[in-house]
């Protein structure tokens, strides 16, 4: 190459950036706005949790888990009856909802798929998934409480089951759709009927995801208040074994005690709110671990 040639010694011109300056500015603005929104959400959530922990820990005493809720203006007491009532109604509700949600989700993923009836079921499930819980409470009130003439834990459990069913249906269908088709085809090639393929292969492959859906539904109904106001209501004593009459439960107890003018009731309400929050957090963390194990498989 000739060093005296001006064309040969000329440095190549820098390449123009393909990103316009306006786009760079818009990108930076979006990053800053997203960061600020995230920080704002973290600050608000952290403030709520911090206040809940500070106020809730004050009410944690040994009597909290052994004594029933006290009467108006009295001192001491606990929330043992409310905890037991919530556990019983939540357990009955999830027991009712699990087989219904599991079977409906299996039908949508394995049998119905693109049929018209499956589309109708998916639409109704989405409507029920987003329906306000207070409407479900009113529905169960009309269906069970008025004909029976009394509030009951059975009505509360049915209301909670109706809320949990669409969550289980959606999760079950999504998890079963993730199972590869060759696994089903392998079972069919061995001569196994479709029902056996679903029970022995498909359900086992999606078992972690299905359990996750059940846990999420359990976390969803654990803190529901509105439907229980119209179905189970509340009382400050132990409930009957037949679950008829007002059944104490944590959500309604928190609602009533927090609005009361009695400091003792307010302290118990904070303690109950912290207990429910910790329980739901534990269920959510467990569900995430189950999902993580499913993905690793």
C-alpha cells in the first residue's frame, strides 16, 4: 500500500448510530419511570407490612391461641375459636372445590379442548374467577342461609369453595396442556384406555402444578371476608359441632374488631391480621417451591 496515497491513509468514517436520539430519550424515560414505580410499590408494601408486624406482634400472647374472643369492653382473651372456625370452613371449602376443579380442568385439557362446550365453560370460569366475592356471598345467602333460617359454617364453606373452583380449574388445565403429547401417545400405544393414561401418566406429570393450583386457591380463600359476612357471620364463643348458627372466623373477626372502639379488640384484630398474612405468605412460598421443582423436572 502506498503511504503517499491520501485515499489509503484516510481513516474510515465512524458509523452513525442506528438508534435515534429521540428513541434513546424515550427509553431512558421509560426505565426511570419503571424504576420509580417499582420503588413506590416496594415502599408502600413495606410500610404496610412493617405497620402490620409492629402492631400485630403486640397482640401475640399465649392466650391468643388458647382462649376464645372476649366480649365487648373486656380484657384478655384470644382468637382460638376464630382460628378453629376458619380452619374448618377453609378445609371443607377446599375439599369441595378440589375434585370439581380437577375434573373440570381435566375435561377442558383432555376431552373438550376446542369444542363449543369447552369454550362456554372457559368463559364462565373466567367470569367466576373475576366475580366480586361479595356477590358469591349473596348468592349462597339466598341459596342456603335463607332456606335454612340460620347462618352456618356449611354455607361459608360452600361460598369459599365457589371462589376456589375457578382457580383450580384454570391451573389444572394449564398444567395438563404443558404435558407433552408423546407421553399420552406412548400410553395409548401400550393399549391403555384414555382414562388410565390420564390417571397414570398425565396427572403424575402435572402433579406439582396441580398441587400449586390447589395451594393458590387455598391462599385465595383464606382471607376472604365478604362472603363470610353473609354466610357464617361470627360469634365470640365456641361454635356447635354441626356448624349451625354463627361460626367464628378470622376474616370477619378482624373486620368487626378493627372497627370497634375497644383497644383490646383492636389489638386482637392486628394479631389476627398478622396471622393470616403469615399463613398466606407461607402458602405462596410453598407454591413457588413446587413450581420450581416442576420446572426443574
